[in-house]
């Protein structure tokens, strides 16, 4: 059983029939099939996932989570792809963002407790240390909420993982302002090292037989440069 937040096209989303779709759904199904299991995906908002995992409500998190050393101390982390952060605006925006520092004084939307929120707050702290105006960072439970606020004119810009930002731009509901900032691996994570080890083996089998390239390539997701999937970090104590 894995948790997912189905608000980030194309990684995970709900289609018009109410079915879960997306790259992470496809990966979960493929991994489960190779382990002779059936993938069960639990839908929930991202902020609740790590506490729920630690409480034993499910086996792992499969939601496009950015890797950090801090998170890798709380769970068995398996980076499997690369992501970055896109800063976007409404399609009609006149705002220009030449660099992260140029967001000084802006109202910025972001998903709460996310890697991109941490990145924004670091940029803001560095800006203020240089005497620049503080950002107003508004954090929302889901990426869909962030996009709704942007479209309603409540935000100057919004920061998304690049797979979500690119999808919003491609669909015509956002304008790309500053792409590919603050790159980091994207990971799955698990409570049990035994389960994580089994998933690592499956991932590397998928790399060898071309399934990894086929699935990630179908969603324009950047592969890990080393082409080897492994647990990273200390793991839970």
C-alpha cells in the first residue's frame, strides 16, 4: 500500500472517469506486478504522508517527493529520477522573473511542506540578508490549490516541480517565467528496508530491460544520471 497525492500531472492525477493515472501510478503497478503483488494507492494530501508512514498506515510514499538528507533519516529513500522547480505566472501576466532573486516583494504560491517551499524560503532569506524586500510566501495543501489561487489573481507567481509546471504551461493555464531551478532527485520511500531492498532490485531490473526508460521517457522525466537505483541516506534509526 502506497500513498499518493493525485494533484500533480503528469506524475499522478485523477482522469475524467475518476481513475488514478500518471507516471508514478504506472511505476507502482509495474513494480507490484514484478513482486507478484497488486498496488494499492491511498489518496491523501502531502503534509500528512510522512507522519502517516511513520504511524504504519501504509508501506510507502509514491508521490514525486523531492529527496533531502533530512527525509532520508525518517524513511528508506529510493531516488529514481531528477526534478527541478519551475516558477510560473498566469497566462496574461506581465511579471518578469529573470532570476530567483527577482521574486523579491512578490506574492508567491507553493505547496506546503514541499521541497519547493524550502527552496523559496531559502531564496527569501538570502534576499533579505542583502537588503531586498521580503516575499509573501503563501503555502497551500495541494498543487491544484496553488494553481487555483494563481488563476484567481491572488498570487504574482507560483513555484511547482518542473513536471507539474511544464504540464500547466503545456495546457495553456500558466506561463513559464523561470524554469529548472534548484534541481534535486525525486524519490519513493518506505517504512521497511526489506521492502525498499526489493523495490531497488525491481528498479534495476527495469533499467536493464528498458522498462525504466520507456516509462520515464513517456512522461519526459529526467533519468538519474548514474543509471543505478539505490537506497540513499541513513534510513530510520
